[in-house]
């Protein structure tokens, strides 16, 4: 049987959602993952099935049909792999988790805006905005899920959607010193949720070190594999491996690190 093929970028949070769902279902081998190098132009063979768009992941089915958008792919996999359904089956509970997932877009945008910001004078405003969204999530959890740590009894749909973002926001801890205030009741429930999500066995596809090293260019304002001015290699490059590179400097507002300092090329 020909498996669906997912074209994805390593360390992409939207692809990790699919990996988490497959892990929860015990069906990691139900999909073939094809790696795409974000630092290079998309090949024509990929632009054709994606109809010219560069957003990933996309899924090519055995019959040649193509699906895109991570939430769509999640639903497709949950529907077509019936073992261990991840989305809630009770209509009310499904509606509750959908309400929570509607908050993810604003949350993701706010977190990425913080890391990509290059204006130190805007830091407090942007951090305050992100904290405000954490507070909304905290309020939602406190109202709908008093027992914790997850929205329902187990790590399920909402956790699959949000956990990759919690992990990507390690870059804000490292480059911005951003943390949820300890002991503040406005964030205590969501902090419990974040900690439990990050620790879940089904969500161990990436590490903090990997995120921090690969997303250095994001912290300097350049996303999606674009090299920074004065640099020749993207921090998202496959080689040298991220494991072999030194940790980047914390200070994203000071002088930018060179390719050599980031371990991306060997000094001449």
C-alpha cells in the first residue's frame, strides 16, 4: 500500500503536530515524511502539487490528491487512522477543545513577534501582549479544566495543537529572558499545562538546544531560511549539524554573530 507523503521542514512546529498525533496513535509508520530544505528554493516537483505555494507541511495522498494546513492534516489523520482517536468524540467536549484551539493563532503570532522584534524599545509592549494571551489561556483552563494538568483527562487534541508552540517559545526564554511570572495566579494553571505538555512522551521530537540554535536567525529578524546580511549560511542549514554547533549568544540586540561564531562554517 502506498503511504501518504508529508513534505515538511525539520523542526517546523506545524509538522511536529502531525508527529505528535501519530505518536499518540502508535502509527508513526502510517505516513512517509519527506524532508524539505528551507534554505533552498522550492523544487518544481514540490511547487506543482502545492499549486505554487511554499507553505509546509503538505500531504500528498496515494491517489495524487494534495492536502495542506496542519489543522486539516491533523483532522484527516485522526479520521483515517481510527485507533486511539485524539479529538474528543463527545460533541460538547469537542466544542470546548475547538474553542481553545481558536486561541492558538493569536498566541503563535504574539510569540513569534517577540522573538523577531529588533526594536528594544518595543520589548515591554510585545512581552505584555504575549503575557496577556497566556492569561487568557489560564482563564480558559481554570474554567473548563479545574483538575489538570491537561484540558481533559489526557494529552489530546488541544495539547497536540499547542505543544509545538510551547517548545518553539524556548527561543523567547533564551533570547528575550521571557518567562511566566512564578507564583502569579494569573498564570499558574497555564504554567502547569505548559510543563505537562512539554514533558509528555509523545512530544519529544525536538529539544531546547535544537530550537535555540536553529532559530538564531529568527531572533535576528530573518525567518524562513533567509540568510542575514553579512552571512552566507542560514542557521536552519542541515550541515553542520546543530549538535556540533556552539550555543549562540543570548543578546539578540547586540552585534550579530558571524557564520564562524555560530559554527556554520569552518574558519579559513
